[in-house]
C-alpha cells in the first residue's frame, strides 16, 4: 500500500473512532446481554434442547387470531388514538377492576407495544438524570438498561437464594436515599419464579408511602402462578394507586409475544406525559393487534387456564427431574415458566456450567449472572417447551453433571 493510502486509512479510522465516541453516552453504558452470548454460541448447532427462550411455545389461541383476521378485513388499518382504541381501554379498565382490584377509569390506561415499551415509558416519565431506581437482582435484564437510557442510576436490590428470592423488606429500606425515585418490583418474578406474598407487598407499599416513592410493578406473569397462590397487584393496596405504574401484557398470558401488546395503568397526570412519548415515538400500538387484544380480554379465558395446566405439568416433571440429579437443587417456582436452579455443588460458575451444558450436552440454559450478580450459583431453565424436550433435556443434563461431580469427588 502506498504511503498516502496508509495515511488516508489512518485518518479514516481516527475519524470513525471520534464519531463513535460522540454516540449517546447513556447507550454506551449498556452491556451486551448475558443471554445473547449463549444464544450466539448456540447458533447453527443441531439437535439442541433449548431451555433458553422466555416465551410460550404455544400458538396464540384461535379466537384471538380470528379477531385479527376480521379486523384486517374490516379495514382497521389506520392509526389508532395514541393511547389505544377507547373500547379497548374501557375493556382493560373493566378487567383491572374485576381481576386486579385496581379501580381505574379508561383515562388511566395506556395501550403499548408490549410490556417492554410500557416499562420504558414508565422510567422515562419518572426519572431525571441522577435519580436512583431500585431494581431487583436477579431481575429481568431490561430494567437496568432502560434506567440507564434515562440517565438515572439503577441500584441493585439483592434477592437471595436462601429466602427463595423473596424480598427482605427491612434491607430494602437501607437502599433508599434522598435521590431514590422509584422501586421496581416484579412478581411473579423472572428469572426466579418467586411470587411475593401479601405481607411482603404491604411492607413494600408502606416503605413507598413513608418515603414518598413511586412503584413500578411489572405484572407480566400475573396469570402464570401455581398451587392456588394469588397474584396481588400492589396498586390495589391502600394509598398505592396514586404512586404506582402497573404494567401488564399479552405476551405470556395469551402466548402473543410477536404481536407486541401490553398496557400500563398510571395516574392521569403521568398518562398525560406518557401520551407525549407515544405521540413522538411509536404513535400507537398496532391497530390489528389491539383488536386481537380486545378479543383476548373479552373472550373465553379457558385458553389461559389450559396453558397454565400444561406449564404446571412441565414444572413438576422438570423440578423433580432436576432434584434427582446429584449436584443440583431446584425450588419449585411459585409462578412463571422458569426454574432457577442452584448449581453451587457442581463447583462451576453459572456461566461455565451453561457453556459446558451447551457444548457437551447440547442443552441451552441461561447463566443466572445474566440477571445480576446475585444470580451467581444459579442457571435459569425456561419450561415453556414440550414435555418430550424437557425429559430429554433432563437426561442430557444428568449425564453431563454426573461427569463433573464424579471428577470433583
Ligand atoms: C419480567 C418481564 N417483564 C416484561 C417483559 C416484556 O414482555 P413483552 O414486551 O413481550 O410484553 C418480559 C419478557 O420476557 C419479562 O420477562
């Protein structure tokens, strides 16, 4: 290469580096997801059993799909009002009143393109740069990234294995400083499967009232809950509606991940701000999807129960199978379709074990550390997959783990 070409290439690279340095600093804080790493390693491999993906393996129920086809034929192909079709917001308000004991008007309901967008709108509306938001650790990966987007500071509140990942509410208090703006709670919880009790929610509500904080309550898994436990919405507790943004979705309850539909409930003054975000970003949730969502909410709920029954059977098979493997122990999740498995006796870190299971056993799992430092010593297995795959997966994990445990003895 001629000297002049070398010089030009050097200048080009320097300019590129300079341009990249000028990209949004909040975005630069976002680390690549620990889940992605495993999925990248799994790419192109054949004969894998996957416990990785956090989405139902069911197709959306037929009556919901039919409603979407009908909406398309009827020409619902235009923008909808920013906050959603009025009849849909009304139906959601009715559902919230009956099922969640949150007494709201449609004006307090915002339809969004998924729970993820609802979370983003919540953080963006509440947080000023430098404000702190308490998020669970381990917790859904999006919370930390989204708080960072706003210039706020995510503060990890540890949920510990010895408490089956239930919150130590007295400890929570020690994380609150004058800059704390909100506490995020997620029950039923991804990745741990914990369902917070009424006492725990009452205690968190007391703290929020006492310290004048907002609560963002992620209730995506409200329908996936086992053994007669009850899902309680924190906004239904005394004095909480005015300081809570509750987030719900269709992805998990109705197997509608690809449709992108969710909703949030918030005080009207917050809804007014969120409307500005909608007007200037996604404008509105997809019109056909909203019509499908209306059919989901107003139609028969047997489909939700049928899926729950299937998850329940898979949960029992998976938990029993895992507990029979020397070196592993698994507390039966109280909700969600995730098992958070204690792997401490294998002598490996979570990431080492996930990589080992993928490379040697062709089983995809997610290291607990993808969800925060408290996830060390755990791997997450999603059982939103067939019973046959679960049984084969257990066989493979058993063989793989027995090899390690035998070597370390
Ligand atoms: C805890 C939790 N909250 C929110 C979401 C977002 O779901 P969606 O954007 O599909 O509604 C997920 C998805 O996995 C989740 O696990």
